[in-house]
C-alpha cells in the first residue's frame, strides 16, 4: 500500500487529504487548502470561467499567481490583487510536491482561527468574485454564491485516507502542524481533528463555544473514528436532500428535487445503487486490464534487471577481451621493434667496422708515406753526387708508386655516416587510427512468424524476422525444407527477403522448414523447425498457360473444348510425383465419334497430336464413350501404377507398374467434344492403396 500514499496526499499541502472536495476537472483538494488558494478578482477583470458546478475553462492562469500580492483574512485563505488591499506582499512557498502555496501575510484574529464561524458551525462566506485554480491542471473556476459548498465532497477518498492511516502503526500526528508534525496528544470529537499541545492552545482554546467540545486521547479518537457511522452524501444544490439518483448526461449523483425543478429535470437518470454497481463493475474490468499491464511491467522490469546483470558481465568480458587484443597488438609491435632495432644495430656495427678498417689501412699507408718522405729529405741533404745518383732513380720510382697509392678513391670514405633506413610507419599509424569495432558476430537465429506462415494446396508460405533486440547486421537468409517424408533438408531460397512461397510440393505431406541468417562474419544458428502440412486433396484445373492455342477453356478452367478438327492436348496445372491421386472427367458433348484420349503426360508432351502417340504420355481411348459418360483416372505412385475407369468400372488391367517421375493430368480432344474436370475426389472403394499411403485419402 505504500505505492498508494501519493494518491492520498493533497497537491497543495502535501499532507493526507482532509475533507477533500472534487473540482470539475476531477482533481481533489483539501477544503482548507482550497480556501487558502482562493483569489479575489475585480469585477471588470473577472475571468470568464465556469462556476463551481460548471465545466468551462478560464484563461486565468494559475502560474500568474506568483505575480500577485496575497494575504489571508480570518483564516479564510483567500487572496486579492495587490492594490485592492493595502497589505504587505508575501512571497509564495511550495508544498512538498512542488505546488505553490500562498501563506497568510498577516496573523488571523483569534476569534477566527477556526474554520467555523463562532456560534454558527458553518463556513465563513467566500468573498465575492473569488477564483479557484486547480493546482494540478491549472484550470480556473470562478465560484458562485455557494462558494466552496458548490464542490461535492469526496467521501470515498476521505474513507480511503482514513483506512490507510488506520493501517499504519505509527503514532498519530498533529494535523495542524505546518512543518514536522508533532505527536498528537488529544482529539476533538466534534472537530474530528488531532491536536498537539501547542496547536490545541492556539487553535482550540477551552473557551466560548469550543469549551463544550469533548477532547479525548488520540487512541480513543481513532477508535471512535472507526466506529462512526457512514456519512450520507447530500446534494450540493439542495443541502437537505440526500443523493438518490444518477444523471447519465451530467455523470453526477442528484437528488429527487434536482429532477423536479433543477437543470437535470430533462436528463436521463438511473437509480444510484444500480449505477454504483455498474461503475464498480466497469472499474473492476479496467483494473483487470491494468493489472495485466502491471504484471507485464513487472516481468519487463525483471527482464531489464537481468539485462543489467548480463550487460555488466558482458561488459567485463568484452573489456578483458579488448585489453587482451590491445596487449597482443602491443606485444607484436614490441617484437617488431626488437627486430628493427636489431637491423639498425647490425647496420651500425657494419658501418663502424668498415670505417675502422679504412682508418687502420690509411694509418699504415700514411706512416709508410711519412717515413719515405723523411728518408728522401735526408737523401737530398747528401753532398755526394755519385752516391745520390746511385739511389735517386729507385727513390723517384718509390715516390711515384707511393703517390699512386693515394690516387683517386683512396681518400674517399668507403661508408656514409648516414643510415639509409627509413621506417615506414605511416600505414601502421593510419591503421591504428582506424582501429575500431567491427561486426564480429554472426546473426542470431531468426524467428518464424507463425501467424503469417500457411499452406495452400501444394504450396507453403513462410515468414520470419530477426529477434527484436538484435542489432547485428544481416546480409541475407537461407530457407531450407526437407522432402516432406522426413528426409534431408535442402535449400529452397537464398536472399534478403523475409517471406517466401515454395510451390510444387507434394500433397498430403508434412514438410519441416527452418531458416538461418548470414553476414560477412558467417552463418548464424537455425530457427526453430516448423512443420507444415500440405493439402490432403489435390485440387487443380486445366492449365491455360501450357495449352495449345486451339484449346478453349471456360467454367474457371474446369471445362474444355477445341476449335480444331485435329486433336489438341491440354494438361492440368498441378504435377504429381508421389502419393495416390484420383480425378474424373465428364463428357458434356460428344459428336461424330471424336475419340478423345484421357490419361497423364510429362511436361514436354506434344500438344498437337492425340495423347499417347509419343513416349511422353499414357492414355485411354474408347470408341464406346458418349455424352454423359465419366472417365476416371487413378494414379498411384506408391505402387507405380495407372488405372482407368469408365462410369465407375475398371477398364482393362493395370496400365503399367513402373511409373516414375512427375506427371500431369492430360486430355486430347477436338471440336466435337467438350469435357468438364472434377478434381479432389476420394479414391474409389474397390482400390486399396499401398502400405506407404493411407487408405481413403488423396495426396
């Protein structure tokens, strides 16, 4: 019941309703709160609002109340525009549920602190041109001469509040404390109000008429409230009359005097008790519907809470997977980094080795060259011509040889100091920047829409959809059916559509069907298997699309004739390859012995010769046929045989017993014959089908 508590609180004071009244907008408000938010309007500016008993909507906006100067007189709670009363302005306050409340700006006189006028026991008069605005929908009403008495009291709500408060085990609180109500110490049986000591001294002094009121302990007052008899509602128009009827047009209880001289005299009325029971029943019905919605909402909340748990679990798992993937990328990058650093180290060591070898070689040569130069300089210093000439030629050759050794390229570095390696990191950086989440999951299993799946004759229509909460992209679907006899599944459709009709199925067969979705990541799971049964009886007509041009069809392609003297072939629009099938053809016209042929044919039979003249058809011809005769054809694939009947009598032995493939009902005729087809017939009583086919059924 805790959820109901907000329904039992006044939108102005935020406390439980006390003496609630019903506004024309169907909202409720405490009687005292209604007096507190009354606004007096000038005659010239009185809004064109409905009276307390009316239903019109005023342009007077409750939101403009905060621009007014309001005050309270003798605890009446009404306010007026600033300028009409020379009272200091008082800012508005807000109730616990956010609705504006206008407190009195000046203390009320002691003699008017109670809502009842002294010595009278009635409400003080409401000022003229008072306006009341609903604090919930902001609908404004101008009160009539009856004032707040014009609004009916909501005794049902008052009773619910009373029962709710009685169900609470908490101590009774004072009903007059504005903030943080204190525990009640007494209850006035006449005022029906719980008081704490300060509020009792201030609002219920033991003098004057109040001295005769009986004050009892709060617990005793609660018991007396429970034991008090149910109050009888009286008419707001005629206060001495009880409400006994219900006006259907105005949707409100009325008294008998309202029906005699009031505005309800011409309205349709019903007994109050009957309408009470009727509306209780209607409320119970809509409550049942609302209860179902509440149950669905609870289940939905359970689903959402489970989703929260799954999201948390999946989030942790996905984060761990993402961290692992990124760590793997970082590890791969570190390995590649080590490989590249190794290459740089090798290049570095190679360059150093080459340069050091060149330095060592050049140092040796330079030492030899310097020694030769010093030796030659010492030789030049000698003054012995003959001795000089003995070695000069050899020295000159050595100097030339040494100088040639310092020839072109010997003083050029063999290795550049620059590293001719450039790391091409641009594509990798671009790839890292483009690193994002892609569709990594295959689609979920589709859901077959049973309400749209159906069979008709030997065709099956299937419809499916993705799960409602699935966000995985789908590129297409694969529909599979078995052979109708419990065999292997085979693909019958691949595409993007979500509905498919499969034609040419076997009659009286149970086909298992399933569908799966696929995308770039792979193929998803299969849907649940749906078993669909084709028609037990093979209904078919003549096929106008494959008929010879000379063929004439009528009667919805059930009656056929020809405009040529030559024989022309026409087949049925349904082929058979399994089961037992029986159909008949009635001869409507038979002139000049035309010799029609009745039987079966393959799809590629010749259409301009008599049926049975080629190896694509098998037929019966009988010159004894006449008008009104009936030719029956029985095709049994379980035994592989073909039988013919004329006027319910079998004609000759079995035609053959090695029948295989797909065959169509067929007939050849000329202009002298007219035949009507009868399909979907039961198997003749004399014939017993094979064990693989049930007796008495047509496939």
